[in-house]
C-alpha cells in the first residue's frame, strides 16, 4: 500500500513537471496598429499563412466586424496569420500595400462566427 502511494506521488510530481516544461506560446500583447512589418516579424516571426483579402461585401462576421467599415470597397488587405494551438489565431492586416499594421483581429479557438 505504501509503495502504491509512493508511485502515485511520483506520478503526480512528474505530471506537474511535464506540464511546467511545456512551452506555451500565447499571442503577444505588444502587437499594435501602426507597427512596421519589420517590427511584427521581430515580435512574432514569419507568419504561418500570408494572403490577400479584397473587400467585396459591406459586412463581415467575426472579429473584423469592429473595423470592417473603415475599409473602402475594393480595398486590399495583406493578411498575416499566426496560429496559437489550443488558444486561437492572431490576424495582422496591412491595408493597400502599407508597410504598417492597419488592423488586427484575434479569434479564440472554438469560436465559430
């Protein structure tokens, strides 16, 4: 019985240590509108996905709703995406080929729009 308690205790300690050793990458709070592409790359590294989005509709669902009306119809947004497994996705937008961040949006994991 004492041996079993010792094994359980050791298992618990190893479990706690393993959880503490796992690196958790969370979206940085330092990301802000107005940062240059070079600053974003220094802060976040290269994006997981790069793309281009052209505004073709008046409305959009998701975290972009907050600023979507500030984009002219036909406006082009260069999009950089950063995935944080188990947490969410950070999007960084550069409007009309600007070198500075125009907008950001964050979608937590599990949220459906």
